[in-house]
């Protein structure tokens, strides 16, 4: 989107304010380490033991042989992909924490 258009548009000033700010809310994809885990969506996402969001959708992947899910996480500071790969990511399914790998969808 070109923010330097000749004509002003609604929301231009708000976009200019946040354009260079770090992203504190991210959509992530999750693959479950346990092939028997079965999330439905809405389960809490934990990073390094702290709740940071919830799954928005989940399903079983025949190709991966396990459940995969999407969810938004909200952080206090921006997290790089390298920091995310090093973090301990879990999803709470009915009170049981299940390890997951977090991926940035493309």
C-alpha cells in the first residue's frame, strides 16, 4: 500500500504511526509433537509457560500424520523467528500441556 498518495484517505495517519512498530501480535502455525493429540480450536497457547493466545482453528493432517493448528499470539515484545524456534511452545488440551512446534505461515 502506498502511504504517500496525493489524496489523503481514512486511516492514513494511524497506519503511519504503526508502520515501523514491531509486531506484537502474530499468526503462527503449530504442529503437534504427539500424533495422538487432538485439538478442536480455542485451546490456550503457552510460550515458555506463559499464556499468549489461543488456537483459532485446528485439524488433522494426513500428510504430516498429526494435528496442525493456527493461532494468534500476543507478546509484550516482538519475537524473532530464531527466538521462537528456541522457545518452549505448548498447547493446553483439556488441562494437559502438549508440546508443539511453532512455524511462521507463508
